[in-house]
C-alpha cells in the first residue's frame, strides 16, 4: 500500500501590497496589509502628510485569522 501526504504553505499575507489614497491630496500610496493590521503610519509621497492606517473594527486581523484557520484545517 502507499500513502499520500499533502503539505500546504500558508502565504505571508503581511507582505501583500495594497494601494490607498491620501485623504488630503488623493494621491495613491502603496502599503502592506501588515502595516494596516499593525495600525502603522505612512507618509504620503505627494503632500508628505502623515497617514494613520486604521484596521476598522479589526476586519483585516479577523480576515487574516479566518484564512489562516481555514488553510490549517484544510491541510489536516
């Protein structure tokens, strides 16, 4: 008899870039999902304003956890 094993690599979602618009000048700036999840600051490349990245109601963090849990469950 033979056995089959399945190994799933969970991607690093924190490194995925997303595009946001500056609330002051409207110019787009690239940030990572990890920066949003950690509620970091970024600087607009147009007007140089400080932009506070907000994970509204923890939705990014919850989505990250749900995807990770689904992939771990699927891999069992």
